[in-house]
């Protein structure tokens, strides 16, 4: 019900969240925010859409990612 929804809502929180993301982006615009499809962890707040294939994106600055340099894909 409405009372339960209000219990988890904080006035102005969306504006604070947007200011936080804007600060992380350093004033750059982004075409999308990409998340891991398995755990929904944010991978990048700053990405570009491919100029030819509009359904593909390139992550510019990643976060919450570790590269395993000891494993090799075949």
C-alpha cells in the first residue's frame, strides 16, 4: 500500500543519486549504463553506442571488474 511505499522513499534522494553519478562521469555524457546480466552489478556509467551497430555499446570506464590474466579463452 501507499504507506509501505513511502516508508522506503526519501525526498530528494533521486537528485542526490544523479549528482553522485554526474560527479563520477566528470561532466561527460553517456549513451547508457551497463550492468552485469548475471548479478546486476554496475559495470560502467559511461559508455558509447557503436556507430554502425546501434544495439552494441562500448564501456569507456569500467568499475567492479577484475581481469583474470592467468586464464585464456579459446
